C-alpha cells in the first residue's frame, strides 16, 4: 500500500481534504494529512516513510528530501514551485510536479478584489475611484494573468500585457493589447498586476528603474511572490512618489517600515490567500492526487518540473 503524506502547514479546505482522501482510498493508498505543523523539524520527522507527498507553499528543502528515504514524487498543489529544492529532488531521483491552472481563478479574483478595496479607500466611508476606463498592465500572461484580464475587462478596464514567452496572437485573441517592452507597460498603466514566477532571473527584478517609470498614482498589485520585488528600491519609490500604492498577497519583509511610514498606501494579506478558496483547493488537491497515482502506476510525468 503506497504511503502518501499531504503536508500542508496551511491546510486545504475541508471539502478538498475529503475528496483527496477519497481518491487515495479508492486507489488503495494509505494517505495521511499532516496539517498546521510547526516548522521544518516537524516536517522532517513526518516524511520518514512517505513515497509521495502533496504540498502547498510548504518548503521541501534538501533536509526534507534526505529524510524521506522512500520518496518518489512530490506534487506542489499549485503553480509556483520555488519552495521545492529541485536540485536535491533530482539528485535523489524524486519527481517534482505542479498543478498549473488549477487555482488560477481564485488568485485572479483576489487581484481584482484587492484593487476594488484600494480604489474604495479600504471601505472607510470616503469617496474613492472606479476601475472602469483605467489602464491595467499584466506582467506575464499565464493562467492567472489571462483570467485577471478577463475579469478586468468585465469592469470596463483597458487591458495591456507584456510576456515575451507568449505569442502576440494568443494575447490579442483575448482583446488585450500587447506591450513590446516591460518598461512601456509600467510607464503607461494605472495598475500593474504581477504574475511572474520567482526564480534566479526574476528575484528583485521589480526594481527602482521599473517602479520609477510608473505613473505618479500607480498601483502595483503582487499576487506572485514577494521575492520578485526589490524592497529597498520600493521604500525609495514610496518616499519619492506620494501617490504610489502597493497591494500584495503576502507582506514584504519590510512591512513595518512601509506601513508605519506610508499609512493607507499598502495592503498585505496576513497569509498567502490567493489560492485559499474551497474550489481552488479541490481542483489543485484532486489534480495532485491523480497525478501521484498516474505517476506511480503508469509512469505519467505530465507536469514534471525537474
Ligand atoms: C501558487 O503558487 O499556486 C500559489 O501561490 C498558491 O500557494 P498556496 O497553495 O500556498 O496557497
């Protein structure tokens, strides 16, 4: 009986847990849910006999891989896999997968939710602004970016996108205008929504030069990863541009400085909330369970990332 560990420091919704458990029960697997654990040491002591793991933003470090002697596959139920040490996994012959697209709608809805919240002054009773007719720039047109564009068009926004990895035809087919340069996108839009992954090319890439080219009252929305922002540069931008706003799904490391010095100009979720919906948890959790079964039983490596 294959042993699966679902290690989620931030647990899936109850309905998702039930459905994941059902998939493994039907397949004759032994599935354990290890939720709300405290720190890496607890995770390391829980992975001992797991052959497969499902994780969310949980950190799969070389130490975790080392402790999981029977591990064959880790599926990140979600899009970003920057929390998994791919080098250690590959060295130990562990297959790593993600579940692209499964939680995208939840993230896209949160982006527009944060934008409305800010445009209406955090619902504090004062007069705000509308999203209609404003320009939205989407930085990276993947699964989430595409859905953000769709919802934003429903609000009557003018939508632009920059993504050198996506054919112009695909972007234009959605009624979105292609920007040939990232600088052009940042300079022309009222809102920028970030959808780039965190990797060696993108960490701290949203820097002084890019942010200083933005409009004086521009709003930067980050539902990707905090690591892509150069936080020191952002502090300077906040001081230089009194209208600049930052909304982020998860707080930056310099949260205290930003909120104390520039009150009302930023909003941060207390935990990463983009994918925190029952629907997203069910979609990503079920996909992860089925990918594990497909891999262990048929050698299916679709969505392998290492
Ligand atoms: C993702 O990369 O899919 C999102 O950041 C979701 O992360 P979470 O599963 O920790 O909510």
